[in-house]
C-alpha cells in the first residue's frame, strides 16, 4: 500500500486479501487522539479517535458488486462496530435516487432498509442543494452517521478524482445532551448537606412521601430506566435539603481576607501566564525546528531570551561640569570620586594632632602598689569554682 508521508493507514488487509477498505489518518491527529484500530475484515476498516467531546469511530466499508447478500455483511461484520458516534463511508456499488443516482435498483432498496434498521442517517445532500455536481459519474458512495453525529457541511469538491469515485468533503460534530436530559450535576442542582447535618427521622418521612408520588414502574425496561433514576435522585436531594437541622450553620470562609478584586487579579494573572507559556512554547518549537550548531545556537538563545551581547556604555560623561569622552580621564575621575585623597591639614590642625598624641603617650603613674607574684598565687589557690556566685550588695 502506497501511504503518503505524514499519514498512517488502518485496515485489516493481508497477502491473502489484498483488496478491501482502508482509512488514512494524519499522523499528528492519530497521536493526539490516541487512535485505535478495531478492524476485523478486509472489506471493513475502522479507527477510533478519542477526543475531549467523546469517541468518534470512523468506518470504511467496501461492498463488492458480486456480494449476494448485503444484510449478512451488515449483521455480522458492521453491526459489531456501529455506535451512536459512528461515521460510515460506504462504497456501495448500488444505485438509488436518494443519494443522487440516476436510477434505483433492487440492491439500493435493500441498502436503504438496512440503513433504517441500524438507526443510521444519510449525510448525502440532494443534488439541488449542492453547488457542484460532477457530470458523467455514477454516484455510488454514501456517507452514514449515528444518532449523536451532526454534519453541518457535505459536498463534492471541484478537485478531479481521476476515478469513478468522487472526492467527498464533510464536517462532523457531536450532539451534546441537553441539560434537562442529563442526570443530576453539581452545576444544575444545589449542594447536598453532609449526613451529620440531616435529621434522619424527618428525612425518612419526607423521602417516603416524595417516592410515593413518583409512580415508579415495577419492572422498568432498560431504555426507560434513566428518567425514573433521575426523578428518584432529585427526590433524595430535596428530602435531604428539607431535613437539615435548624441549628445548622454554614461554616465561615477559610480565607476571610479573600475578595472579589483579588479573585479577578488572580484570574488575569493566570491568563497572562498561559499566554506567556504559549509564546515560549512556540518560540521553543521554532528553535527546535532549525538545525543550529555552535555560535548560531547561542545567538538564537540570546535573541529568544531577550538578552543583549554586552552592556552599552555612554560615549561621554559629565564630570565636574566638563564632558569627557576619553577612557583614561574617565577612569581617573571615577577613581578620584570613589577613593578621594586626604586633604592637606592647616597649621592649627597639625598643632592639635601633635598635642593629642603627646597626651596619649604620657605614662600616667599608678597610685596603687603593684601585686606581687606570691600574692597573686595565693589568691588563685583560694578560689573555689564549685561555689555559686553571690550577689554583693
């Protein structure tokens, strides 16, 4: 199989069955959506794409013209893969005016009944609603979708396919359930109080009276179990809220100093950080794509980080009212400013300094007799280090 670069093929073809169906997916899309291959037959290819809005299953089916029974293929191979989020592209090799064929044959009627039986919808647009319909080509390809799939656009591009099969372009989206059809959520329903805050006797009485008015079916069918479950859950929530103790008090906020202005400031800070992160990620990706080595790599890193190669100094400086541009005079002026020399003393300062030095150098005679070595030794021996100090008054 000739796979274009940047794509990956999903199929069940082998040496014994080299012809059939295949699906080509962009490699980046397959990696981001964690694509899985549930294909089982050479004539039915499938791929699952996991997205934030749910799982989409793309199916490609090839119906041989010599196939005697299309219903067996639908029931055995295709029904196991079909879901409400399936998109099926079929090379039907049958004709029906419903998908813009010129005539309707017997196999076309058979395919139409199979589509209805499997709850599939036809995405092919009528020829009257298409801007471009190629001439001289039999329309044999049909596009089907499950109940949860919407197709806002479906048309034939003007690009020639060089084949009896036309290029088909369509866009799909997933139908999100309405809020009234969803089960109990924290956004649509109030918060349930803690069990320690509920009066259990009052809760039982309230719940019994509420459940008796529901008229729940004794033996619900699987398809009808969602609505009774939703109603029963709402009854439990309402009974719990009505049975709260009278003396129940809401706990104060853990951060009373937090205000709405601070919350808005935090939100703006987070948004700014996200924008900065995206910009940094984009710059890093651009840097990784370029094959830089040596000095070019460091230059590119400095450019991305916003750092300059060196600090630019002014060409001239104003020193003592004079503009100086020569490097040596500037250095000498800076040294003289930070390390000034001592100024020359006046005669009166010199006389004062000499008198102070003479007074300090004069030896002051002691009025007390000197301590002899014998007296010092006797005083040291008389000391008792085990005694506590005594406060002298």
